[in-house]
């Protein structure tokens, strides 16, 4: 698996996933329509998961991007 420890790349990735959370909610709202959004008592469990999953990760991503967790730390690269 490829990964990066460069702060700019990591922050860019987190920002992109934050935006996809917003677009995910927007597309769900569009597909459900006003009637479907207001009928939450009859939503199946899977639909609740579609809303709650991103809602749990969104604040963590936003907090990271605003610097709430402190400065980015880059691990030392071991050279042999």
C-alpha cells in the first residue's frame, strides 16, 4: 500500500474526504427528496448508517484541518 508522510499531501487527502462527506449528504438528500427526508421514522437501518457514518468522521476531519490536534508531525525516515 502506498502512503505519504508529507503533511501537504495528507492534509489535501483529508480535505478531499471532508468535501466528499458533504457531497454524500447532498446526494442522499436529493435522492430522498423532501418527503423521504421528513419520513425518518420509516428509514431502514442501512439508510441511517449512510447518514451517521460520515457524521462521525466529519468532525474529526474538520478538527484536523483546523489544527485542533496540533501541528503535523513527520516521522523520521530510517536510513541504513
